[in-house]
């Protein structure tokens, strides 16, 4: 028979160390009572039954299962109370066994049920005191003192139970948080995978719709020029010139696409340098003048923030090249203790945001901003250019809220 959880049932189980300590205390008390009985030995007819009752109490205690139901605990307390009541008719020292039952009742049962048992222990103790001491006032005083002791030990057991319940609840909360963290990580990985797939699909569509179209047109033009080169060399030369222009524009678009495929985020480059490289490549590929105002260094950012800023700048410049017909672009980054603000402004043809801004790229920029509890805004009017604003909070508690 182990002594790991003798005082517990269900959710109120004590730890192994606590159970061992309490059970050693109980067995020690039983041993002390046995020594007292033997040291005050009178005769077998008088002291023998006391030893027998003490042995029965110890045996019932040791037979108590590690995990018991409230009903089983009530039955156990009833049997032990009966044993102590019979023992009190012979010697008052058996009152000390009620201290054990007080702790068990408060540890293993709800508070009200445990207090009712302690009240019953006090009544049985009072009857036993009267049997062993006819002096009413003296017996009453001893009963009150004993009841206070029962209540004190019961309060100790109740506090122990509450502490163990709080520990179990904390462990459960920790386990729930760990599960939630793992689920969040898995969700983030899925979102990242979907984002990568969406970006690849978008680039594939763009290459097909732009570079593929230009190459197809160039092939047709070259075939036509080949047929006209002898009959109409002037017209054929014009067609070759057109092909050359198509290929130059296609090469610029290809450079833009390849720049999008490169990921400087993964090689530890600072965000300021990344944005400057992006601007330089954009200007070289499109021949559009770009002015940058990017502080270096920028505030300490989360990886998700760095990615959102870079991808928004990348997508914004791509939209300028494809739709704005601009000759100049300004890329500005500002930071405050609360936010980081990126602005992309062009001098292009502009448009009415109420009738546009529905492309996949703009939708993705909004999603990135919303995911980081930020803001994404488009300001534009026909003939007055377009301005993109990305504002992200810098406080991590704002981002993870």
C-alpha cells in the first residue's frame, strides 16, 4: 500500500510529496498513541481493546484507496468516527485521532461538508469527555478546546486543498496556452504558405500577361518583317524597330519580376538598405525617377513588420510602373515612438479610388496592414497622381492584441 495520495480524491488530489508527508504524520501520531497505551498498561482486559481499536483505525486508514469518491469518503469517516467513539469510552487520548479526520474531511470534501464533519467530531468528543470526566464545566472546556483544534487542522487541510486546486488550474491554463501557441504557430505557417503561393501565382500571371504577350507580339512582328524585307524594306525596318521596343519593355518588366523574386529579408539586410535597393532597381528597370527619404537605422521591427513594409513598397512601385504613367516617384519612411509610416507618392495620371483599388496587389497590402493592426490608405484624384500610406504600430502589445 503506497502513501502517495491518501488524503485525496478527484480534482483535490495532493502531490506525491504532500501525500507522503501527511501520511507519515498520521502514522507517527498513531505510533505515539500506541506508545502511550503501552506505557500506561493496566491489563489485557483494559488496555488490550485500546490497542485493538487503534490497530483497526490504522488498518482502515491504510486501506483507503488513493482516489475515492465523496460517497466513499463519507463512509470512511463514518467508520473511523465510530471506532474513535468506542475508543473514547475507554481512554480520552483517542480524541487526537479526530485531528487526522479533520484534515481528511477538509481536504477531500467540499468546505461545508467538511465543517459538518468537524462539528460531529466535536459532539462525539464532548460525549467522550463527559464519560471520562463527570465535571460538566471541565468537560465543556476541554470540548471547546478540542473543537478549536479540529477546526484549526481542518483549516490547514482546506488551505492545502485550495493551494493544490490553484496549482492544478495554473498547470491547466499553461497547457491550454501552450496548445493555443502551437495552434497559432501552425496557423501562421499555413498563412505564410498561402501567401507565398498567392505571390507566386500573381507573378506567374503577370509574366504571362506582360512578358508572354510582348514575346508573342514580337514573334509575329518578326515573321511579318521577314516576309516584307525584300518587297518593302522600309516597312520591315519599322516592324523590327517595334519589336526592339517591345523587347526593351519586356526586359524591364522581367527585371521587375526578378527583383520581386529576390528576398533580401532572408539574408539579414537592414530594412533601410532593402528599400533603397528596391528603389534603385525600380529606377534602373523603368527609367522612372525615384526620390527616397529613408532614415537609417529604422526602429527595431518585428519580422512581420519588415516584410509588410518591404512588400507594400514593392507592390506600390509595381503599380506605379504598370498603371500610373508617372515620371517621378517619392518613397518616404517616417517613424515616431508610436508608429512607422511609409508613403509612396507619384505624379502620374491618378484615378478615382471609389472606382478602382480592387486588384489583388492592393488587397494584399490591406491584409498585411490589418494583420499587424495597422492602416493602409490610398489617396488619389484623376490627373493628380496617387499616394499610398502604410502606418504600423511599433508597440508589440498593440500588434499581438
